[in-house]
C-alpha cells in the first residue's frame, strides 16, 4: 500500500511538473528557434525603434528567429557589409537600395520602417542672426555622415535646392555616423550646420546648441524640401539571393519587425521609453540618455511610423529627388526596388 502511494505521488509530481513547463512555454509565446541572424544598420531611432520594440516584446522569438546582435556603423560601411554578404538583413535609408543595385548587389526593400523623411538641417546657435535660410550657408561648413548615406543625400538636396553647389559653395565635411562625434562637432563649432537625424536633432535642440532651418517633422517643411507629405525613407532590406534561398526566413523577419512597428504606433512615448530603457535586450542603445529626452524624441518621430506597406508614391518622391539632385546616376523602377509579397504595396 505504501509503495502504491509512493508511486502515485511520483506520478502526480511528474504530471504537475509537465503541466508547469507546458504552461511556461505556452505563456512565453516563443517558438522553437529555427534561425539565428545578425542585423546591420545605422543607429537611428527612426528606423531602429520598431526593431527595438520587436526585441523587447519577443516578437522575433515568436517567429522562431533569434537576433543575436545588432551591428551599427555608418550607412556606407554597413551597405558595403551587406553587399559583401556579411549580413543578410539590415535597416537603411532609401538611397542605399538604388546605390547597391546600381553597384551590382540586388537589394530589395521588404518593409517600410518610417513614412517620413528623417533628416533635418540644424545650425549652431551662435549663427542665429546670420543664417536664417539654407542659402545663408554659403562659405560655411556643412556636415553630413558619409558619402552615399541618407544624411549625405539630404544635405545634397537642401543645398542644391537652395542654389548652392556642395562641392564649391560650402565646405562639405563628412563626420561619420557616431552620434557622439556629431554632437561634439556641433558643440565645438567644427561644423556650422549638419544634416541630422535622431538622437542628434532632439539633443542639440533641447540643449540650445542649435536651431533647425529645415524641420523634417514639420508638414510644411517636408512638402517644401522633400516634395511630398510622405516619403519611403527607411526600410528593412535584404538581397534577392536571400529571398530565393529562404523566403520563409524573410517572411518571419518581416512579420516580427512589423509587429514591432505596430507596437510603436499603439504605445505611448512614455511607456515605450520606460520599457525600452529598462529591458535587458535594448537598454544598451539608450546609454547616457535621460528619460525625458527619450520621451520627447519619441514624440517628435512617432508621426512617421506607418503600417509597413511599401508606398509607390513615397518611392517616386524619393527617386525623383535622388536623380534630380544627382545622388544616383539613373533611376530604378519600383519593381526592382521592393518585394511587396510580405508587407504589401500601397499608394
């Protein structure tokens, strides 16, 4: 009898343990890891925020994908790395896709990450009485990240649209993509103006180090300088060989990132800042930033987060600028630029 009772207790304990483990697995929502990958890009909160949200919420794990590392660098350097097949996925500004394709690497945009252009033109505060318009920058130093990057394209558009030749009428200075280096260059006067993105834009404005003469977040400025209300500015990209080799992987990465995009759109800046700054997978990307600053930055950029669909009109606006202002030597069609089977196409 005692032996029977003991055997029954061990069986019950095993059943209880199995039930607990089953419940934990069900609650986690995580699928078995089928893929491990790294992703490359520039540290730009406008394009990284959906990825950060997807990491913190476990959306990649739910799709059976483990993102082992996010690798950041300048846009040009990261484009070279993806072209060399060091990475299969990345998040990039518009200009990188036609530049890669024209350079022999068949990139495809598979998800829109931000539906507004992100680059503003900020000027150091000491010049407030002297530089009121872009054309007032003649003879001054204008900074950008690196040749071939989104910041470089935007700076070209600003200057050429104002009648200035970047090669002759200003000192056109590359600074790279490190936000600390860019901030220091503005603070010390190494540059008079910079084609900026986040976190630099909000930081120099809040600290009173600079003011903006082109404001990407303003509907009026966006129409004036970029020629449209919306723009296909930032995308999740991969290459055609990756799509052909493993379309299932591409679909999983797109779905997870799109869930992150939806989470960003539906979550208040205050809550999003708290979650991402505290989460072990994402807090390192906010090192040195204060919560009120992060909240303000999220408020400034949140209007550009859409549904993830790839806009033909947004593509045409960007392609027109890139060709008109000699950023790329020739246009490419939308069908070469994007693969819409996962995120869909929209007007």
